[in-house]
């Protein structure tokens, strides 16, 4: 079915509703009235039945549409049975024959797992892959994603052709990113600098240079562009066919026309659920591993095994134009500010984008294969004005076909990968947010490594299903709202301190109301609301989601929180930089209170708890009861799966939530709240794999936690705690249960900011009375609230690590400067020890380095690091250190010759940092430039240091 339509501007399209009948406008109006429909289903919010338009689809798809590919894999007659006999058993069964399924089975076979089966209910690509736009952009604001994309490009453009002799359909026509304002060009310059570390060619072009490259483009409103010559496009049918042939050549089995009807799950002697078999109409395959690559249908497949798959299906569309003279060989275009992309299609263009009001597909049909929806022009027309503005020739160009199919979208616009928490052996490879072709090669390889070796090679936490708290993954409101926001903001500038507006206040602690009243500007992590910083102009509460005004819903008016968030939309220091400075310096000179209640709080108990602790934790946590130890948890390769504090508890009877019953081998684990689910599942997995007889219990919701830090913290707390806080009676890295203003708390002498201080872990009902007592006692010392923006600055100034920033699963403690957390001098075995011993013997090929620059220029991470003019790494994390009054950055560097990175290598180099194309001289530090002797955490301050910092001195 072909629809010959003339593209019009948004102003013209609005007149469709007025049924104008002149020239091309009447032709477009006729077409829109023909293809647009309002489907009789509930809107995303199920709001009033009188709503004039519907934004949910439950209808069956239309059966014939035209995609812009010469070949698709649809077979008109279709076989009634599987294309190959089913084996009785397999090492792994991959379900879904789209991009991810084919890439995963290919990489599994390539890594040596040859007894692997791919099951596709129809034909390869039949679900959503067949109609994908197939774009591949090499640069993203994430080092891991850049590496994943590079592998996809290598597989598609080189490896498959070398292995099979077949062409995949790869076309290298380049990519062009459009910037209509300074902030957008700054974002692209950040990508350019990161690309230099990975050898990705890119060029910032002026409007005139852009016009020379793309003569049909309107450049009058351009600020500049970023040109990446080696970007390109992929052909879904050609790619998946070649992948399947390469996989079968290595022994894998690809079976089409074989729908899965069930997943058998067994429960072992320890009560652990494990995959047992895959059921189909045509037989059952015994297997310990299932890989869910079912895309839009992944949620239904997960339900068969009792696994939650938090994704949602939406209509996603593009149109294909008639021939455009002069468009041949032009690069693909992404005009993010117009929310539109232009993909070269021979002598035509495909035009698509991300709208504010996407249509949800609520009743996903199992009969859907090689099918498309009618395009809803009322939704899609918002992209037309931007496309015509960028390439004016489109205004008089006809439309050859429309492509509107379903895609799966997730709460943060990132895929769902890894082993499901509910069932061992059930892996996810779905929810790719229409980027399954682009990310497929890199993610297929990592998923294969995950299945075979237990963990991926790269830091895949950003895609790991365990990044979401289990209370959210079956919350339909959260999935729907957050997925909508991520879809609508997909082309927004990625600013360092952005926060979601959708589905907020899902998890709040006992301090939430009182801190809101005091001007707290909250951040969202793991569903929790945690303090970001404190606004001096009154309360800025987070309101219910307004869907950005889509679906006839009124936008929130006078939304102070959103206004403050908007001021963060800069690559400069934000307007409230001085407020964060005050919070930091008050902590350095006086005393501050940090609400850290979102932390995960777990107890490890049971007969094998001591053995489990020895194996799980890199540090020796089996010191005397009452001790607290900072430690890492590692994977087999020595990578850091977590950092946390572990407190060994005194023997005694249960008094929960503060103390579990203990024989002396019980442990209290305090873990960063944003990664608590990841930590929980890592521990549970290790306990199961090793067969330890012990229990892990979660009391995160039952206790709050405040941290009182600074030179005056002892004076404040001594007034309300009934225990001696002297160095002798309460040394650093110890804890005890005591009374705080008449309430039982667990006090820990710890610091994450590099100052004298204590954490108070408080039963929920006692939180507010204890907090009020602390604030009253601290009033004469000028005590203030402070948030995580201050913690970020204070901790980087001290040189403390943040997990998943400057400490990740692909970093070992030796590389991260955390060798002191590893009990290498003991003979106690622990997970990852063998890898660390090998690495130590061979010498470090990469290591973390601290850098400072003299210029007051904001950096956020991803800035390129050069040694003697040669790129050697990039910053993982950067922030301003207000006490030393310098910008600080941490990044891992390599020796470009492949040699050892030691102190001499660092001392002998001249280092520079590149930010948005501008190079700054940097000083490398082997130790933190702030308090390298650790005097302050020990409570040792200069004699004249007790002048309280004046909060209003700024």
C-alpha cells in the first residue's frame, strides 16, 4: 500500500482539521483523514471517557505496509511447523529472532557454546526488527555505549562478511548532528572530545561548512554541526540472515515458526528457582538457560517464568519520501532540537522522531508478524515542520510509504539485560528503545559473556535489570509514566544533573516532609527521594507527573521544582553553585547534617555467615565485634561489584530493626541506596553459588540514617548521645548501640566526606525526634542541612570513590587505588583474589589518577585525558573542590604502548584535559590533594581551626 502525500509544515497541517480543500493541502488532508483513526481504547492515564482523542491502541495491526528495504524475510505462504526439528536439550535457548536474538546466538556460538538454540515464533525479524530504521551513530554520552556501538559496527561492517562471504547491507554514509543553539553544540563537542579517546573521527562544522557537505540543508538557523564520517546504516534482514548463518556454521540451531508456550521452572533444595525447560507446541527443550530477546513480547514471556519485565510497547513511526534530486550519498541527520532524524534511503529520505504524545499499544497481539499500524498523522505531524525546515526540498516531495510499528520502551530509555532476580538462568536481552540494531552487536557479545562466565566483560550496570528496585518493576504507573518521559526526552540535551519528573515520591523516608519544608531540592535514586541541595527561597516540592502537557492533560503551573531543575540545564556552573559551596564549606569548617536514609541496610546472619563474609568481602571484616570496615565485593575477574561498609555485630538477642539475634557472627551491611538492588542480588547469587547456609534480610525501609559531619560534630552529638565520643572511647571505624535523645540508635564513626563525623542509624519511628534533637544541639554551632551535591564535591575532594562512577565492575581495587580494602596479606580466600594476585604480579596496565586544573572551568566526566599529547583515557567523574578551590577530576589512564602504568609513568608525563575541544593543562596527583594524611577523619585539626565558618560569608 503506497500513500502519495505531500509534506507540509506544522502550521499548514493544523488546517487539516478545518478541512481546507486547496492544492496539495487538500491532498494531504484527504490522506490524513484516510489513515488516521481514534482507536476505542483507554488513554495512558485512563482519564475521562469524554476525552476527544485516544492515545492507546488495542486494535489489530494492518497487514500490508511498505518498509524501505529491498528484502524482508516474510514468507507469504508460511510453514505450519518448525523449520528444523527441536533438540531434546540445549545449553541455552534464545527466544526471539530479532537483532538481539541473532546477535546473542551468534556470540554464544563464537565463544564456544555451540549447543545453543534460537526459537522464533514466525520468521527472523518478524516482530519489530524488520521495520527498524537501522541507524548507527558511533558517539554517545557514555564511554560504555561508545564501546558497544564500536563492536556492533565491527561485526556488521567487517566480521560477518569475513566469516560468511555475505554482505550485511552496511552503508557508511556518515552522520551529521545538528545544533541550533550553544548548549546543543557544547553537548556535541563533549562527544567529540570523548571520541578522540576511542579514535572516532568527528569534526565540528560551521554552518557554511555544513552547507558545503549537505547542499540541500537549510543552515540559516544553525549554530554548528558535528560530522562523524564513519557512521552509517544497517539492513535488518541482511544483518540477521548473516548472523544466523554465521551462528549455524559454528553449530548453533536456528528454528523458525516455533512459538514458545511455556517456561518450566524448578526449585532446588535451597529454595532457589531455576530454569528447567522451554515448552513449545512442537516439543520441549530441556535447558538451564533461557534468553528473553522477545522485544515487545518480552513481558508475556517473562510471565511464563514468573519474571517481571518492566517495558511497555508504543507506536514508533517514520515516513519514506519519494525521490529527492541531489540527496544521494548525503549523511544521516539527527536534528535533536526539532526531534527529527533524516535517514538516507538511496535517493530518498526516511523521516522520523520522538514525539511528546506517543501512542501506547496496550493489548499486544501474539498474531503480529511483519505487520504495521496505520500511521496516526495527528501524532506524527509534529515532526514535519522540523524536517521541512532542515531540508526545504521536502515541502514539495511526496511520501512513498509510511512505517508505523511497535517498539518496546523502558523507564530510563536503556535496555533490560542480565539474569533476572526471580529465576536463575533466565536472562533478559530486551527493551532496546528502538536501538536494538545499533546496540545489538555490543550487547549481544556482553550478554553471551554474561551467560557463559556469570558476568559481562564491560560495566553493564546501566543496562542490568538489577538497576531497578524490585518494588518498581511491576508498578504499572511507574513503568508507564517513566517510559513516556524517557521517550519524550530522548532527543533532549543530556545534562549532568537532570532529574526525572515522572513517578516521583515512590519511596520517601521519615525526614522527607520536614526537609521539603526547609527547601530541599530532591534527587531520585532507586525510587527514593534523596536530598540534592537546599534552596534558600523556600519549599520546592515535587508534584504529580503532568505528562509534559500531552494527552490533553494540563501542565503543572508555577512549578518551582521544575524551574530550579531548568537552571541546571547548562554545561556551566549552575546559578546555585554558591549554595552548594556553602553546604560544603560549612561541613569543612563547622558541622552539617546529611540525610542518607535511602541507603540499603541489610543483615547477614546464620550458621555460615562468617564463611560467607570471608568469601564475599575483599577486606577482613571479621575483626572484633563493634568494628566497621569499608570493603569491596568483587567478581571472579577481580572487578568491583560494590563498595560498602560492613559492621560486625555483638552477640545478643534480637531487637530489630537495630539488632538481629547473633552469636557473634552477624553483620550489618550499609550500601549506597542507588545500587542496593544490585548489591542484594550479587550477595544472594554468591550465597546460592557457594551453598552457604545463611540469611540476608533487608531493613532498608525500617530505618532512617543521618550523617553529622564536620569539626564541630563531636560537640553537637555529645549533647544528645549517652556515650563517650572521644577518640579513645569511640575510635574511627567503630560502632555501638546507644541512646540519642532517649531513642535507641546505632552510631557509627565514619565519614564519606573526609571529616570528623558519625552516622546515626535510627528506627523509623525515632527518626524525627532524633533529627530535631541534633538540629537543636547544633544551632549554636551554625549547623545546616546539606545534600548529595555537597557529598559529591566533598568526597571527590577527599578522593573517595563513587561506585558506578570512578569504581565499576570493570575496575579492580588495585586499579582504583583501593588495595587497602583487600586482605592480600592474609591467607583468607575471597572471591576475585586469584585475579588480583595475577594482576599484582604482572603490574597494572591501567590505574586511576587524580587531576586538578587551575582554570575555573566546569567538568563533569568524559573529558579526554592526554599524556604528552597522546590520548590515554577520559575522566570518569569531576566536580569542584571548594576547600582547595580547584576543579578536580578522576580518570583511569593507560600506557599507549601497552606497558605498566606506575608512579614514574605518571610523574614523568605532561597531562592535559580536553573539554569540548578546548585543552587545559592539568596536574596529576598520586594522592588526594586534600588532607592526604587523613588527620581530619581522626579528629585532628589545627589548634586555631575552631572558628565556625559563617554561612552568610559568601
